[in-house]
C-alpha cells in the first residue's frame, strides 16, 4: 500500500516531466539540457548522483539503510532525427528532432521511480542505481559501452540490471517479457558499386552500375530465403539506394545502405559471410569494383531466465495475474544488450497503446504517441521489481545458470 501511494504521488510530476522532455528533444551525444534537468530533479529529491559518463550520462545512487545487493535500472535519454507530425500542446519545439521511441517516457519514469525508492530506503537492504544513458539511437556505437568504459560501475557493480521500454503493440496494463532473446542484433552496411558510365543509347560501351546493383539486391535476398533455416530469424533490408545522373546517362556508381537483423550469433555469422561472398561474386561476374563498409551493431538482447521471471512476478503483483501475455521477440536493435553481455538482468516492454478511438502509429513514426496513463504503471512496476530483486539478493539468490 505504501508503494502504491508513493507512486500515485509522483504521477503528475512524471507526466509533466515526460512532456517537458518531449517538447525539448536532443539527439545522441547532445543531451546536455536533458542531463541537466535529470540532475536538477535528482537533487530536488535528495538523490546523490554522478556525471561524466559518455558526456551526458547520469548515475543516481540510492543506498538502503542496510547493506545488500545492487540493482541497476536503466533509461535511455536521446531523441531521433524525425520531424514530429502530431498536433500536441507539448509537441517537439525543435525542427527535425522528436522523441519518437519513448525515451522521454523512459527518462521521466526512471526519475519518478527514483523518487519513490528514495522514500523507501529505510526499508531497503542494498543499493539502487539509476542509469540515465545517452546515445542509444546512435547505433552501432551507442552509449552503454562508453558509460561502462567511463567507470559507470567502478564503485557500485550491479548484481542485476533491468531496462524498460514503452511498447505500442501492447495495451496499457500489460508487460511483455521473455526468458531469452527479446531484441535482435542489428548490423549496418553500405555497399558501393563502381562500374563505368556512358550514353544511354550505347550501353555496350559502359558497365551499368544500376544493373549491377539490381542483380546484387536480388542475390542478397537469397541469403534469407535460401541459406537461413526457416526456423531461425534473419532479415536483410536495403533501405537506401543512390545512383545515376539523368534519364539518358548510364550510372557509373551506385551506393546501397541497409541493415541485417538476427538473434543467434551463428546465424549472424552465416549471414555476414554469405553477404560478403555474394558481393564479391557479383562484382567478379560483372567486372565491377565493390566496396563494403560493414558495421557490427548491437548484439542481441538476451535476458537471464531468472530475472525475466522476476519481471513477470513484479508485473503481476502490480497489474494483475493476466498482465504478462505471451509475446514474440522483436528484431529491433537495443543498446541495452551490451549491459546484459556484462551483467545478468532483463529487458521488458511496457504496454502504452493509445485509446481505441485513435490510430496507433509504430515506434520511430513521426506520428508516434503513447498513452500517458501507462506512465504511473511503469513507475510502479519498476519500483516493485527493484524492491523484489533486492529481497532476492538479500537471500543470496545472485545468479542463475545462464548469467
């Protein structure tokens, strides 16, 4: 009852703070004002914090009255280069910048969760770390690795780490979590095809880079359709093509940019190897020069089964027994994966779908919206999860077999 009352007491502030962040979005590596606002709110709540992680990252520290385990809670704080198309009183006030992935909500909820837990530290055995991470959208670099390299966990090493993400595919009051892969590995690539140009009426005197690129795209799609086990998951998408000068000129150069998404490391390796061999083969067959810029991105986000179950239990305590439906993993990339490569924990989705009278647009859409009634539920789930995990750690339940 005390937890619920404390959560309700911060609901208005969390909504207001989320709207503030939404109205003032900042891109990866530029989150200076966002960081300052976080620091001010933590200071007002009496929560000690440290800065200097990946330039704009913040670490809040809540210590219970008794020693115990350490639980980290993470929120990402950066926005996307998207021009918002919503008609809201608090719509983005910055051209071509928008919180279209819910990071404004993540940040506000973690501030609210910190305020709640700080008022319960007399009942806590252990330490809660509030990790405000920049540059999640800056794949494949990201901000999590940089924060850790900058000493994020040098003094307080987490026994468990959790991350929460708004999810428009789930209704308010539901939480999605899986005991294994929940998000995919996300690699990026750019291919440059160099042929030779000429007049459109004399193709025999040239080596058409557009024709080569067309064949290359067709061949690359066979990696998923003919090389990947149908029971595994892989996606290869060409998202951008540039080439050509005008209607009657044969192009001498074409560039293609895209992404590869997988779950299993062995599937990623297979796709990556076939990707390179196909490009080499097409280049030889057309006597063209092929340049590949391949960027290994975020690894798959793989939950520890024990701590995924802890998420499920906390959600059911707060939202009811039917609040954790069966969900399928997503091949979307997530920088939280690098935290889970170092520490046991879990990443989960908070249902935020809008009312039935509205159209729900997906993450990264310029019309993306969330249902703000979900924010208080996200605070309560996260606070309950932190408290439950500290109790488990106090009893010595530190690891599971997959940590």
